[in-house]
C-alpha cells in the first residue's frame, strides 16, 4: 500500500465527512489525487463503507452482548448459508440487530456475534431463539454483556484508536 493511501485511510477513519479538498490539504497532495485514490481504494475493497458511530444508549439500547458460540461439528458452505439466512430471520423477527457475526477461534468457540438489546428481556429472547434455532448443533452459547449506560467505559467503539496506530505506522514507514 502506498504511503498516501494509508494516510488517506487514516484521515477518513478520523472523519469520513471531510471533502476531497480538505483531505488534499491535510495530506499535502492534489484534490484529483485524493479523488482518484478514494475510487481506487473503494474498488479494491479497502474502503467498504462510510458510516457514523452513534451513541447506542442514546438510540435506546441498554445492552450490547458479545456472544461466543461453539458448534458440535465443523460447518459446510451450505451450513454457513443456512446460518446467514437464519441470522437475517432472527434479526427481522426479534428486532435484535447484530453488528458482527464472524467465524473465529478462541475461548472454546468458533463464532462470535455482537448484538444490541433494548433491555435484558430482549437479550433473554435472543438466548431462547438461539437455543431453538440451533436445534442441537450448538454445543455452547456464552455471552459477555455490556451496560451501554455505564459511564466508566475505558474505550468505547470508535475508529480513532486504530487511526492513531495506523498514523504511527505511516510515519514510521513500517
């Protein structure tokens, strides 16, 4: 990745609402260079979307659940497609939005789901749905609950910390 590409991604992570002109000034390159680089990064999939990170509690969510799932058997491509369909159905039926559903490993789990809940009752509904939908294929479902109204959180969800790190990498040329 070129130096200007990394620096541009850093600037967009800090504030994606800035104009190409503002970005060009900050990076000391021409506006056409910024426009061309943004299109290239979007086409390559390095920039997937532009979004705001709201105050989730302010939107009416009391809890965020970080859920760890372990399946009894390895999953096939068909299983994954079926799980995607089930996840979409779950979201539309329950009103419980998921912001991340990914495969992984650790904590004796192979899936992670991060979801928002209006209250504890909503979270309990998720647990019940997961037990029914898994139909015996899930060996384990465990959660870590985050109270979104807790004012003592050390680092809320933001891209700023990652942007600081990448900015350091860009300066060091590593």
